[in-house]
């Protein structure tokens, strides 16, 4: 462990802090974390930890979700500019307008959303449990799915449920093209393609499996394939390679880099712990409303989840 990583670990124990890192964090940040996981796993860890402080190495909505679940803990985000464009695409006013057009509809909201939008929702989901949540809704319900149109379209396809889709998306995943998949397959004949459901439908349709990042880890561990093509944010490959040293992982596109996830660096994690910044909080009236939807998300089991 290098000096800076050691310093981060010392500060974490002085502050009684737990460091949670998303699978899309750069390798050095993943290596210093107490736990690395997908959005659902990290939300559950944030809710369950008895640490006084949570340093969230991810983007703003993830820290905000931790603050919704654990209002008495101090939640730190090492860089306040680490946002998510999909969240920005769905301002609460637009979601209220959509709800007003469909009174009585059930609002299913992807965790990649603001606390205010979560507060307008009936239930939240992540990419790991979205299909189970939608499949469990009453058969005659009208469903609004907010804000990721691609995850929504994928869930609609696998569950057979019609949904009204909010037109948001992830620019990082939307940048992966069918031509990228074709080129990767041509370069690695026989290698299976695993894709995140934030990818466009024409990419997901070409994949062998469509999986959340935790699902990708399970697939990599159990698949007999020696080479696997991965259509998601490229930092995911660090964990896949580390956990599966005998296998080769190829990014479907080197361009699939989330600049917001990359705003978190080891230096910023150290500064965050030194100065106890930046504290993420949610106004109590919004938090209480959002909590109902987030608790339902955390309680819903993902298939094969640990
Ligand atoms: P998850 O697999 O954690 O849902 O990752 C998707 C993502 O883009 C998080 O921002
Ligand atoms: Fe948002 Fe996409 Fe980055 Fe995830 S990968 S934080 S959805 S922009």
C-alpha cells in the first residue's frame, strides 16, 4: 500500500469512517475502500453500517441515498461536482408534470435520481432489482419509469409490462454503439458480451447477458469463458480482472468512461477525511418522503444477491 493509501486508512480509523466505493471508481480508490459494490449493495451497506461517518466514493445521488437511509450518520462526498447527468435530466418539476398527466400511475424511480424525485416516487430500484420490482406490481397498474429510458425499455421487455418511460439516459453508456460490439466480437471470436442495462436497446440486444455491475461480477466468476467482452464503464474491469486472474476482460468501448465517477481521487478521499467535507444532507421533509421509496428498494432482493 502506498503512503497516500496508508494515510487514508489511518484517517478512516481516526474518524470511525467506512469508505464505500462504486464499481466505477478508479482502481486506487477501489483498493483503499472497505467495500466496493453496485448501487444496491452500497445502499444496503450505508444503511447497515455502525460507522459514524460514511465516505461515499461515487456520485452525488449515491451519497444522497445514504443520507436518506442514515440521517444520523455523517455522509461525505469527496468532490461535490461529482454529479450524474441522468439525474439532471429529470428535474422534479418535469416528473410532477408527468405524474399529473397520469394520475394514479405507480412511479418506479431508478436510484440515479434526486432526493426530490425519489420523494415523488412510490418505489425506487437499481439496475440489480428493477425487473423484480416491476414484475411484482399489480397487473393492471399504469407504470411510470423514471428517469432512464434504456433501463426502462429493457425492464419492459423482460417483464412484458408496458411502462411510460421518462426520456433520460446515461451519456457514458449511450456512447457504446452496436459497431463497438461488432468490432469486439470480431477481435475476440466466441467471447460472450455482457452489457449494463443503461446501454441503448440496440446494444443490449446484441449482448449475451444484460447485467448490473454486481451481476457482471457473478457472471465473470461462474462463466467457463476465458475471454469476456464488457459493455459498461471501463473501471469495472479493474474488479473483474482482480477477482478473476485467469480470465481476460475486454472493454466494448474505451470511450465508456464516466467523468463524474473519475472526479473522486485518492487525494480527494484523504482531504475529505482530513476536513470532514463535503457533508451531504437532505432536507427532512424530502428525506422522509423519499425514505419510503428507498426502503422498498433496499428490501427488494435482487436475484442471486448475496
Ligand atoms: P449499478 O450497476 O450500480 O446500478 O451501476 C450503474 C450506474 O451507472 C451507477 O451510476
Ligand atoms: Fe450517471 Fe452514467 Fe456516470 Fe452512472 S455511469 S454516474 S449513470 S453518467
